[in-house]
C-alpha cells in the first residue's frame, strides 16, 4: 500500500486583499473611517479555494489544471504550508518545497549567492552546498550569468536557476508552479528527467501548468479546478485534459499514438 | 485506499458539486463540511494513521531553536549578502558605513556641543557624544529595519521553508557588523581626546553583547508587529527619536543640572535600556566618566555643590563624582543583563508564536 504523502481535507482558503478601492484615499476620509470604527472598506475577501479534498500518494506526480484564477497556485501554496487554511486542513509528510515563476529569491544578489543562500535556507550544510554547487549551476544552464545579479536575468534564466536550486535537494513534496513553462526545449527535457528522478526518490510532485502537453508528459494524475472547487480528478489524465479543453471551448488534443 | 483510482474515489469526499462533469460553478455561499477535522473524519484519520503533520503547523519551541541553529550559516550568509547589496548602487559603497555615523556625530556636535552647549559639565564631550550616537544608533537601526524585514523578504518567505526568525537575526547581524566599524571610530576618538587605554576597555565586549541580546529581542517583537501592520514602520521613526532624546545621547543624565532636582525622573531615565548601555560603554572606555559619575568618589556635599555651580569650569568638572548616585554602578550592570535577557526571551517567544502567519496574504 502506497503511503499517503499529502492529505487535503475540505480545504478552504480565503485571501484578504487590502487596497481594493472603495476609499477616497484622502486623509480626511481615512480619519472619518477610524472615528466611526469601521473596518477598512478596502479589505476584500477572496475565497480562492472552496472545499477541496484529495489524497496524493508516494511516487505520484499530480498535475493541477484550470483557468487563470481557479485557485491552482493557491492550492500549491497551501500544501507548502505558506498559506493558512480558513477551514479544513492540509496534512503532509515533511515540508513541501514550492517553485514558482515569481518566487524570486534575492533580486539584488548574484546567481551564485542565491544558490548558496537558497541551499543553506533549505537546511543544507556548508559542505553539501559546496559539493552540489557546480551541479546546480550546470543544471540551470545560466553559464557566466551566475556572477551577475538576478535582476539582470531573463525570465527563463531566473526560473531555471530557481528550479535548479529547489530541486537540488530531494524533497518529499515538490510543488512546481509554472516554473518550467519559461524554459526552452532543452531545459524542459532536463527538468522532465529531474521530476522523474524526484518521483523515483519516493517523493510526490505537484505540477501547475497551462501547457497541457507538459501535464500529460509528467503526471500520472490530474486535478481540474474551477473557481476553487474540483471539477474532475483522477488518473485518466488524457480524458480529464480533453474534458477540460472541451469545457474551455477547445478541441481535444491530438496525441501521437506512441510517445517517445 | 491505495492504488490507481483512489484519487477518484477520494473526490467523492469533496464539496457537493465537486463530482459534476460540467464546470457549472456559481458563487453560492459554501456549505462547510461539518465532518472536517472532527474524529471520524476519514481523511483526518488517514492522515493521523500515517503520521502526517499539518502543513502549516508551528514547530515546537525547542525544535524551532534547533532548526535555527542549523541555519546559522544561512543567517550569516544572508546578513553578509544583504550588507553588500545595500550599498551596491552608491559610488562610495561600504564607506557609507563609517561616513553615516560620522556625519551624524558632526551634526549633533554642531547643535548640542556648540550651539546649545549641552556639553557643560562633561569632560571630553566629543568622545562622550560619539559613544552615545554610535551605541544608540545600533539599537535604533536594529529596530527600524526589523520592522520592515518581513515585507522586504516576502519572496524568500514565500519560496522557501526555513525558520523565519533567521531574517530579523540576519538584520541585527548586519547592524552588529556596522557597529564593529563604529567601535573602531569610537576607540580612535576616545584616544584622540586623551583618555588612557585601560583594562576596563575589555569590558566593552560584555556590554555590547548584552546590547545585542536586547536588540535581537526588540527586533523580533518589531518584526512581528511590522509584518502585521505597515503603520508601524511609519510611526517608528518618531518613537525612536523620542527615545533618542530620553537616552542621554548628547547630555549626561547623571549630572545634568536641571535633572538633578528631579531624582525620580532621573531614575526613570537611567533605567531606560538605551541609556544603560550607553552609560556602561562610556564608563568602560572613558576614565573621566568613571571618575565623574556620581557615587564614584566619597560623598562630599561641598564639592558636589561646587560642581553644579561651576560645571563649565574645568577645575570642578570631575567633582560630580562626589555627589550621590541615583543608580549605582552595580545596578547599572544588572539592568543591562536584565534588559537583554528579558527582551530576547519575550521577543523570541512572541515572534515564534506567529511563525506560520508570516508571508500570507
């Protein structure tokens, strides 16, 4: 019996967004608000996840699909323990490592410093960092750019380096949020292999991507989210992907009979 | 419960409507699933059975300290990297580390030493002032930058899992590094005004250690408050400036003439942690301060009165030592230890209790 790694139990996540307008934005109106002891009108609640439940097991690669704003990234951040649940719970075996496109570490610092600090923050010893450093830089393929501050990187290079850092350690749970989407074909191949390796190391991988081909290549299960709820979930990856495409008004994917 | 297909079985547990194939979602109020979290809830039981932990669970205090110790190289690395990054855009670079406090001393000397003449009754006022400014600056900067540390490091917090206490600790470490530069300037000034080098100088190490503990404690508290309300970092400069004027940076609380008539107020000002550390550093490094601090010499009411009548004349300037001390030297040391320990214990626990809330929203 495979061990469950992630149990999501009727999860609800609510964001509180500040500054959503509604206030005139003058000192006088702010003062009036305080006098009347009103809450800030600009606080708005966004109910991003509305009762999601599922179990992911050791060795699973779970794809999460859905339209923009359907709660995919929120779900991943809740699994990583970075967002508290409003209701329900997320249970995990160990900590999840989240990789996202906008998860810049320290923009002012060089790629090299980011690699070292990122690895140290994940709890590696200095010796481990020294040992893995060349492999991480090589895997990311940023080359000489490693000595430049990360704000000088292209989007693709930045996300490649971040993926390389986060995947340097074998995590029990790796959460990848569109990080591969910006890589080139060569990098996609490499990261595909790395995800397979991580799965083989008895971990669980979650993948959020709009590129459905990527989901089909990497995942053995898929969850389709819509407005914070699960529409379909299961291991019939092509079936659910097609249903999702159909609901979005697209055509089913044309698949080659045999994939390499 | 295992094997292929179990995920699809599981989804029958999701909220009503979760199974429907048509993506027909409306914005109806969600109906809370009452089974969640209670005993008998199959998913919670499954999680418990396999020893899974709540993903947003707060680590136990002792485990947290262990994790923090394990990340010690991250803290130092983070501090060094931030320190370098802070000055990359300025041409003078790290020179600003020395230049900023020196310019501050220049301004305060101009205003308080020359224009307002608060130097009255203090020997070697310039060294006295330099120590005050630099030592206070350490606490001030630690507090102010810590109130922003959680905002500044949001990407890092959201990307990686590590004990968040690393961040305020790293920031205080940056300030400690800056203080080391300042200490060199302090030594140079103290020597330049003609104070002798003595074994007492070594005591600066425990004093600054206690102050560092105090600063770390404060920065934990302010980091947590600042993470919740951005208003704090707007308000803090005013609070700190008030504190600055209460801490005897540019006048001597012990011997200021106007204060001498209000022993109650003097006592209060002297218990203030910033004043405690400043006074201790002054007493350690400056012989003139050791000799002139009230209580340092046998009590002599005649000399004491003379001091307050003619404090600007150099022949009486050290006679304040013959007055009664409001707080004696030993109490000052106990205060320094007390404030440091109190701040770090309270601050650490206060910060740790909100560990899982940082970076949300």
